C-alpha cells in the first residue's frame, strides 16, 4: 500500500504548528469507474445526456456495530421528500432530486460569479459489508445528514460457542 505524507504548516500569529497528514492516494471509498460499471445498462433504456443536469455523489460514513450497519450520508439542503432509500441486492441505494434553487433573482440580467450549493440529482449505491435484515431498518434525516440503520441478519451477528470441558 502506498502512503504519502503531507506536512501542513499552521500559523497562529506568533507560533506555528506543523501537522503531518498521512494519505493513501490510490484507495478511495468509491471511484467514478466503479459507480459507472455498477449500473445495469441493459435493463434501463438509454437516456439522452443533458449537459445542464447536475448529478453528484453524497459522501458517506459506514459504521458497523454488533447488531447493525449504520450509514450516514451528507445531503445538505434537501428535504426528506426529495430523496429515497432502498435496499437492492445487498446494497443500500440513496437517490434524490431537487430543482435548482428557487432563490434566484427574477431579474434576467443577474449573473452568478460563484454557485457552489448542490442541486439536481444525486445517487449513491453502497454495498453493505455484511448480510442485513431490511425488516426493521430505519432512516432519519436531520440537519442535512441522512442516517440509515439496518439490522444485521441473525447469521451475520457474532455468536459464541460454549466449550464443553471433559
């Protein structure tokens, strides 16, 4: 595994502090090619490509506890009605769509100098690390973070075997 170290110098006025950060440049949680090839292209009709349509991938944290898998996705600025969560073939699929912000000026002469807030479509397919049971799954959206909790299947939970003494 390749590691690179980056040294960042932080200036606090009279004092400076060096911070070393280790990076793994070739190991990503997701990659664009994987996302592209995960799609089943033959089962869906081809759609025309719209250059004005924005599609993005929300960042996630995946946590495994003793009895569940918890996924937190950062999706700021959307409402719960504008997104959906589903369980497909051992993966969690988070999708959503929102029109471009309606806070734009009615004046047609307005130009944006910077426009960084997310809008449009998003999609993220997250393969689950263990077998799960979707029956008691729950999802909560608060402060721009979608938290999904999926219980593990009984056969995926750790269990101990009693050792008999002779």
